[in-house]
C-alpha cells in the first residue's frame, strides 16, 4: 500500500511536469515504464491527454532493467525520431538506480544516449538519507550526458525536482564550433567546456560521436 501511494504521487508529479513544460507547437514526448522489460505506454505525441493516460498506465512491478530501458529508449525512440532542426532531446529518468535485470551494461546505455544526443535528468527515488550505488549510477549517467541528478528528501518534494528540470530546459545555450582535424569516422570525440568566471558552473555532455562518411 505504501509503494502504491508513493507511485501515484510520482505519477501525479510527472503529469504536472508535462502539463507545464510541453508546448504543443514545438514539443513532443513519449512515456516508457520498465520493470523486467521496457514498455512504451504513450508513443511520441504532443497530445497531453494521451501522455497523461500513458503515465497513468504505468504500474509498479518486480525487477528493474534500468540500463535496458535507457538503451532501448535511445535506440528506438530518441535516435530515430527527430524533428525540425535545431532539436534538443532530454530524458527524465525516475528510478532508485538499482538495476538487477539488464543485459545491457551501464557504459553501453550511456554511449547510446550520446549517440542519440540526449540529456539525462534523473530523479532518485531513494528516500533514505544515505546515498547508495544506485544513486551513483544515476549521477554517472546524468553527468556523462550533460544533465543532472536530483535527490528529493521525500516523494512529496519530487515536484521541486521537476520544477528545476523545467527551469534548466528553458534556459540552455547551444554552442557550435568546428573541430580541428575532423574526420567522419564515427569515432567518439570528447568535449571539455569550462567557464573562465569561477562563479559559474558549466554542465555539458562529455562528447559526441562523429558522423560516418557516406
């Protein structure tokens, strides 16, 4: 019963987030849940009613294939589906980070996110005061993709984490440059970005995969 009530609160917070952030003319979203296997409960759409229905279809289950879900979402949805350029893609991941079912390794999931040029914002559902291995997993995935992980102290404060994600998504910058010795070989190219003014902290993805020559 306690798990069900927390899960319903998480669903409500996620729905409120989509209602606030989704702009029907320019944004689209999909909903995916995961236990042993990932399941899409709402396909790509800008229809808020369909997305809310997709969130409400989610059910808590046994097992956690977190890395499989992240990999599949990037491979099947975020890598293949684009829009009018420029486009920014983000994944909001709600989990305790403890994976006990995946066949995909954590580094493979991160690489697929980098290929899909997708930022991960993670919200930990570990409500204990101590940070565990799962929280480190969420942090690693977020940092590698230029995102951030949030640790709300209780499920009731999860909405504050969603609000922080919303503010960041609406206040980002796109920087472009021409890399030296660029080759279309599909290789991973690291990025190092920092701010000369130490009062500010820069978050950016750790690199990108170069396109392959046709």
